[in-house]
C-alpha cells in the first residue's frame, strides 16, 4: 500500500491531512446512515432498505475524479459518492428512505423510488434546461439489475458527438467540447446480465469516454461469484477487450477496494484516459465487503461462513482506511474515535430531522380531519360509530396518508343518508385532499412544460397545384433532410440506417450529406441502441433511435418501459429525455416482423407517446411534432407503405400531425369503424364493397394510441351511427381492448349504442408465412365486410339477410 495518494498538484501535508480526514468523515457518515437506515426499516418507519455500506472508500476516489459536466449512471449502492460530490445530505438520505413526497426534502425522486436511487436536477422549474456543464450530473437510477448500462453508453456517446460534430458546438450549456466522462457503476454479480455485455461491447466499438466501475464483493445477493462469472473474475475474462498498439478497446484497471491511495491513483488514471483520449475504461474494484448483506430482506450470516465473515470484518474498507491514516500519522486513534462519535450524533440528528419533516404535514392533515369528524359526529345519528373512527385516528401518533383518507371515506359511509353542513364539509375536505395529495404520487408522467407534445399545434400538409405522386419513402427521406438541417442537435442511428440509408431507403443519401456520426449505422443490439438514445437525450441532443422492425422492439422493451418511460415521473419532472424511437410494422407476411404487439407495448410504456400513422406524410408530421416538443415518442411507420404513392407536400419539415387527435377519413351513417396503420387500407376497400349493399360506414383513424382521442371525437361519430366496430391486427384483447375501453368507459359511448360494440382482431397466434398465412391470420377485406354486414343484419334482417 502506498503511503500517500497521488494528487494533481502539490499541496502541503496539513492540507493533505485535512482532505483525507474529510474523506474519512464522509465514509463514516455514509456507513452510519446505512446502519441506522437498516434499523429504521426493521422498526417499521421505512418499507425497505438497500445501502452502500462496504463500498465507501472507492467512491471517495471516484468523486475526486468526477468533474462538473460529468455524468453518473449507477446503481443503488452509490450513496457515498453522492455525499462526496455534495448532492446528498444526511437528512435527504433519510427522507428518501421514508419516501418523503416533497422535492425540497427528497430531491432524488420526491419519494417515488425507494432510498438508494439517486439523481440530480437537469431542469428549471419551467422545464427548461439548466447549464449542465456547471454542475455534477447523475442520471436517475432504476432498480432492474444492469438496467443502467445502456443509458450509460448514450451519456458517453454524447461527449463524442459534442466533440466531433461541428453543428453541436453552439450547445455550450450541455457540453464543453465533449470533455465530459460518463461514469457507470454495477455490482459484480450483475455483470452476468446481457445488458452489461451488450453495453461493454458497444462502448468498445464506439470508443466513447465511459468509465465503468465494478464493485466486487464476491456475491450477488446470496449467490457466490462462482455461480455468476467464468473464472469468478470479470476483469480476467474481459482481457480480450484490453486495447493495444494495434487495436482499439478498453483500458482495464484492477484495484483493491480498501486501498485508499491506490484507488485514488486508479481513478485519476482512468479519468485522464477517458477524458483526453475518449477511450472507455473498466475499473474492477475487488476485495470489497457488504457488512449488512444485500438488503433489509435478510442477513448475510445465512449464506457466508465464519471464515468469510471474519475476512470481511478485517478487510472492511473504512477500517483499512482508518488503519492507514493512523500508520501514516494522518490522525490518531483518539482523534478518530472522537470524530466517529461526533458523526454518530450528527447522523442521528439528521435522521430525526428527516422524520420530523416527514410526519409534520400528515399530523397537520390528521388534525384537520379530527376537527371535521368532531363536527360531523355532533350532527349525526351515527355519532358512536363516528367517534370510534375519530378515536382510532387520534390514537395514531405518526399517521400516514392512507390511514387519514381511509378514515374520512369510512366516515362518509355513516352519513350517506344524512344532510348536514358538516357532511358537506367532509365531502369538500375529501375532494380537496385528493386534489392536493394525489398529484404527489401521479404528476409528471408526461411533460408539464409549455413544450409538451400535446400543446404543439397541427400544421396540415400543403401541396402545389401540380404536386407529383411519389414513392412514400421519398416523403419521409426528404422530411429527415429538413430535420437535420433545422435541428443541429438531431441525429439518427440504427441497424442499416447509415450507409445504405435504411432498409427501405427512408434515409437515402443522408449519411453522405450529414456525416457518419449524425446518420450512423449500429450493431445488432437493440437495447443499447435505445440506451444510446436515452443517454444522448438526457444530455440535450435530439436523437432518433431506429429499431428496424416492431418486434425487435421487444429486445429493448425493458429499457423503454423501466427507464425511458419513467424518467420524468421518477425525477418529479427534473429530468427529461426527449428521444424519438423510429420503427416499422404491420402487415408483413410471416411470424417475424409482421405482428402488431401494440397491446403489450402501450401497457408497458406509459410515459411515452405511441404514434401509429397510416402513411408517410402523417409519419413525417409526427417526427416534426415531437421535435418541436420536449417529450419521447415511438413512431411506428407502415412497413408496406414505403413504395405506395403519396402526393409530395411542399411544407416538409414544417407540417405537424397532432397528438391525441383522430381523423375521419370517410364519413358514413350506419356504423363507425375505428382502426389505425396499414389496416385502414383494407377497411377502405371493404367500405366500397359495403356501399354496394347499401351500408354506409364511417372510418376513423385514431393516429395516436398514447394519447388517445383527447377531444372525444369518436363518441360524436357513434352518436350519429349508433354502432361501433374496432378493427385491429393485434391479438384479441390487445390494442382493440385498449381502444374500446377508452370509447366505452371514458367517452361513455354506450349511451348512444343500439348494437353491441364489437372488435375484429387478428387470431391469437402469430401470422403464418406467406399470403395465405396472412389471410388466415389477420383481418381481411372479407372479414371486415362480413363482420359489418352481420352487425347490420342483426339490426335489420329483412334488409340485410344473413350471408350464411
């Protein structure tokens, strides 16, 4: 072990001692928070705890190398680091443990995530960007193991874009010429996840400034490394990634997690390589411990033998740092004991302050309701029952909001038949309470800024008198050209997106015009393609991540659902990632790429707009709308629409398709047909056949599934036709059920229906191969005709006798 850590500049020994003592204070403070935090969970004040004990000292070294403008993408054991960069206090630590819903008290997530999930604020109160180069940045954590890895890749790639794409040089509030590092952390066991391997490979290919720390304590929950990793050593099996004089790759560093001087040297070296050379670095931090086990759900004594427990006690990183400080005359046993006692007191005080701040508003709300119940019982014939409720509420020394509101709602049942001023007071209190409290748990699923996508006004496509009909791919291609011209921070990447201009030529010539970094090919790795987009969007770029086919989206669905869709929500509106996901689907013949798993997608990605344009002009409008907003969206282009003819608009780049607005593409009188995407072309064909037998159908294109028909225009159609059929190529109960629920439950269309609302969907299986497979698997023109005819036959069998 070295006697003195290397530092960037010469300092006096007294200054050095003060710095080391401050580091030790942070480490001990963090450890005391972990120890006391576990007790808070076990006594019932908090629901669950997962802490960073045993990882303190390497995080001190990391914090010294972390600069303003840098980004973190870590996991739930990085509390010491957050304290070391002055982004979390003792009181805030405990506020997170208790789930305090006030952002001022719990700035990481306003109580929406359990403690140990960290983030910083990228946005001002109005949703505008802060200057991210003037602060230390942390992307918001998620719990799924290795889920932080794809985003890390994008955070690092943003630096490469800012350094090498001249058009982005003006974006000085996001980057200082690409000099920022993206720092990642992960537990050694989680390196078994595919997302880790996919990200490590992609970062090596892209050569981005990413430093990946692996905290290795030899266990994943209770499972030893021998069951997790080949050779029980992640850096050993990653040796093939080590760069050399002939090949790009990683710089790989292995360091003891309890060796304070060596850790500082390792992190300074890693920072220099990544920041200056834009080379990824992997730091394998070994011989770490986890003193309290994985979480508050159990004890590590259950799975570690006596020898291992003894070794951990002797190699605790805080203890080793303490021994090193004494042996190098930085401090004495007596001084450190006094410091540790003072820290224990400070942590207890911070915990008490956090609890007091947490319970104070609930106690105030409890008092309000007690006063109302006193008045209510005085005027009610059910006084005894109401008094019992009041006494139970009064007995709660530290009430939670569930208990308060539940009491109020129970009281309402006892006065349901009464009519008193006090009852009105109770009803008003409950309503006001919902309005005040519910947003603390619900706000910011979508953007609430002035730039939200729904607020973007429609701009219809306009045409010259002699507008030509062209292959629809030309429209989407030329609109992308306008996008890249208009938005210097925009870029697109995906499989086949660059050199060949995507598989359908919707990006033809764009790479040649805008360069290989703005229009880029990517490997076959959908999760990290999405991760690239998330990370770059978090840093102020406007990425478009292309997933070649809709069913390939399933590779990345966990990242989309757990990470991208929840960013605004889990940061209480303090971070945003306005990523656009481009893909294509519908009506291809065969099991693969041809299904329309929209039901699954729309239920898993709430927080992202899901847009299903029927043609390329509408799709172009959606891209323009999203780019004028600050929100993420998924655009599903029609796979069979690129070679169909559409008139060429003269306002590409400016036309905008509105979100949540349906379009009536054919008016009719007898029945309303609702659908989206490629299926609409079949419906239009069937409508012509139905007209021949005297049935007039109204066809509505929903255009966007999330959001859905915000103006409730579909019910207006049903009020006229009194009948409804939802047609979809998704499986039964998929998107059709979602659409039907909105129309029946939210729009109350049932009051206008003279016939049962029905759906016509694909079969439950994947489409079989070939034209016949498609015909027998998905709704056909004949299926649509017969379904509509049967509905009308039931209405008027004399006019429409049964077909069979």
